[in-house]
């Protein structure tokens, strides 16, 4: 059973304005898709030639040990070479790389030259503290420019970063530090959100206690409140950046194309964090190609990806791909509705944003406040709009298109995952659109919708979404756990060698793809990705809870909301007070995004005879639907 109520395919078509298509600097979809299919390796080699390499690759694709594919083997590069070093040698050194606005209204912009210098300084600081190529660095920060600086500095010295979203709490942070074994942690004293301070450093202190592997904590001063600084462990970023060692020039480490660039933890079917590993070479090629074609990035654009750098969307499309393309990327620290529901529209007008990329949940959230708020601002700079993270319901699509896009901006609905690194199913600006469909696969990508045996399903029938061939920014492995990589993504269609996405989808009579939602134990709540197991382990870490099960049920605003069922330990009594306490506990342990909307106290849970919780039964029950096949139920 999937997480999302299905939106039936519609016959509603939106054809792009011919003038926009004529001005777009992107290839014709059909022609380029065909070309890529005929010779994918030649296609990707041509894309890779757009970038700089210290040394060219010997082989585009090494498929000798499937599914551990390798791309551009023998090639030498570094993300920092293409995202920064090459730009400062051209006129782009004077172009704005990052425009940042803090929630309280403070502003900062960095040219490519300035960003390059800051990154070099911090790279020297990290090296000075003993961080070497291959060492993992955990980053746990708010949306400040220093998060991009920290990521790029790690890339520059060849130390894979592991960014943990600032909305995660103690247990989530500690287990990610532990898994990556990072000795160095970069954080902020706090982050501004809705006029309040999120106390990031307190969480770090608690996590570091649970995870003693951390030896050094570097703290960016953002909010300025009093915090604890542990002697011999904690250092202020600004103090380090003022040291003589922080020189504005730094050597870029020459990396193999397949050397790790970062680990990003994401949710899977167990509570243990799953570190998705991406590398320097293929990831650069794929993210820059997809951004350039799907969003037609032009030199004069102001690109605003309103995600958080702590998720894959922020990694690929706030930080890395825009910088590779030499674009200007906007980062806003706070909430869309703070202090008023027009904060985003004010930012669009103020900075002349030409492309806005966000999640359906944000659109639905802003829609609630009505059209008057956006109408108060001049949004005429917008040329394209984008959507990501969950299926966009046609109603939100139409509002976004009409009210924000003045019926003139195509909506680029991009389907992809942490594991895919970049857009997999997406229109190009020249492609006709249907609200709610991400349209067709990106050139070089072949997808299908199949049944459990791998047979393609019929038109408009539900099936498993699979990806049929390798692509340059594909997940290389689960960090430290090749077995899990194989069992999670490749075991189901081992015979065919297909990648299992974990989503249910349909293809309509025009060949358009409709992603319906997850069909595993992964939840999408407000576009955020969470595992049922993460929430469950948060609940059972409370002394009153013996066992728990968590499901997602459709919610108009958030896409899904979390329902939890708890069996209490002997002697504990369910009550509204305990429910409130458990919610607070999950908030503290896992994070605010994991807090269940509702907790029910039960005496037992539906299980299979082998002891697996049947969430499908709980869900059908919660939705008042037929319970389906119960033959495997234990009791
Ligand atoms: C869902 C986010 C429908 C999907 C980039 C996928 C989408 C999961 C879309 C990955 C979309 C993402 N339409 N569903 N345009 N984009 N999804 O790893 O269920 O946080 O498997 O990556 O988000 O979530 P993740």
C-alpha cells in the first residue's frame, strides 16, 4: 500500500509558450533522448567534457562488478575545481555565487571570488586541525552561508562530508556521527526559525556525549545567545578563520572520479541510518547536466532552490550544480511565512528571482493564506517554477501556475531521490505538461513500471518504478554496508539488473509517468523523508513504551501525517498526558518532523507469523478501508 492517495491521470494539457521554448537554451527532448539511448556512454562522455578534469578518464563506465558501477574511471577531478577554482580564473570571479538572507532580515552576498577565498581559508583551517583526505566530517548547521563554505572546503581537501539536517535531534545526530565515525563536527550556536532560536549547539553537546568519537567541534556564531563551549573540544569558527593559518589560497586535492564526495544519511526500512555515498566525478556530470537542461539555467538567472542544504535537494541544487554552472544561488534561512505569509514573494521581488524550486507542501502551505499575499508583490521576474519531494496534487499545481507563475511559467516537476543524486523524471521547459505528472525520464535514463515478477504493467496500472540502467550520479553503496546496498535496491530485480526505487507509479496513454508514492516503510511528511523505524525507535526509547508501530496517512497539507500505535510496558497507563510526553520525547530524540500527529495506546499489534508488523492492516483500519488479505496474520 502506498503513502499517498492516488491522483488519477488527467487529460489537462499545458503547452509551453513558443517564445519561451525558442529562447530556451536546451536541446529538443525527443531528439536528445533518442541520441542518449542509442549510445549512453558517448552521451555522458560528451557531458563530462563540459567540465574540467585534471586528467581525462580511461573508461566512461566500468560495469565489470554490477551493480557496483564505476563512472569515468581513471579520471582525476575535484568538485571544488569545477564549482569554484575554474570560475575565479574568468570574469565570473565578480559574479554573485550566493545571495543569502537571514530570517531576521540580515543579508549577505558572496561573489565567486569571495566564496572561493572563504572556502580556501576554511580548507586550510580543517587541514591545520589534522583533517585529511578520506576523513569524514559531520556538518550540523542551519541555513547559513557557512554551510556551503564548509561543504566546499571538505570537498576541496577530499574529506567526505556528512550533513545532518538541522531539524534532526540528538539520537538521529548521534547515530549518524557514529556510523560515519567523524572526529570533526561543524555546527552553529543556533538557527533562526519563526522568530525563535533552534538551539543546535545544545543538541550537539548531548549527541557528542552519546557519541564520544567527536574530538573537535567548530561553532559558527549565528544567533549569539550564551552557549556552553567545551574546553579543548569546541572552537569558534570566526576565531579559527582569523588565525594566520587561514590563508585565502589552498591546494585542491586531486581526487579520483570515484573517490567519495559525501555521505548523506537517509531513511530506509530499519532504524539504522543508511549512508548514501556519492562520488566526485559522476555526481558533478549528472547534477550539472540535469540542472542546466531541466531549468534552462542562463548566465543572468537568479536561481532559488528553497530546500534545506541538509537534504539531497540542497546538496545537489542549492550548492553543487548551480556553482558548477556558475549560476547565482539564493539561500533563505527561515520560514516561508515569517513574519508574514508573503516573505517568499517579497524575496522573489527583491532579488529578481527568475526560477523558484520548492516542494508541494510549501505551495499548499502558502496557498492557504490566499492570493492577496503574492499579488502584493511583483513576481514578473519568474520564468520557470519547479517542484520536488512528493507528488504535487493538481490543485496546488494549478495555483502555483496561475497565481505565482502568471500562467507563463512551466512547472518543472522533478522526481528523484537521495540515491539518484539528481533529477530522473522531469520535463524540460519545452515539454507539454499535465498537472501532477513528472512527465518523462531525463535523457540517458530508462525507467519502467513493472509487477513483482518484472513484467511491465498495462497503461494506467499501478506497478513498481524501476530504473533500467546505470547513470553517473547513482548511489555507489550504503556507507560501510555493501550488503544493505544490494538487498535494498538490487535484490528484487537481480535477474534483470534493475534498480528498485521504492515508489509505486503509473504510465498513462501518452506515456506520461505518475509517481503515486512510496510502497515501503519510508514516509514522506511535508516532503521530508523519514523511516517508520526511526519514529518507532524514538518511541520505544521512552521507558513507558514496550513496542510501537508507525504509519503514514494522507494529509491535505503535509502529504502524509504520522499515526503511531504503542504497546505500553506493564504498569504504564495510557493517558493524554502520556501522549503529550511521548510526542515531546520523539521531538527531542528524533526531531520535530518526526512527531506523530496522533498516538494510540493498544494491547497488541497485527503481525505476521514471522513477527513482522503488518502496517498495511493498521493503515486500512485507520482509513476505514477493507483490511485485505489477512491470511498471513498471526492472530
Ligand atoms: C518522493 C527527494 C513524486 C518519492 C529529492 C521518492 C516524489 C522520494 C517527487 C525520495 C516528485 C520526490 N513526485 N514523488 N516530483 N520527488 N518524490 O530521498 O517517493 O528525500 O522516492 O529525495 O520522494 O525522497 P528523497
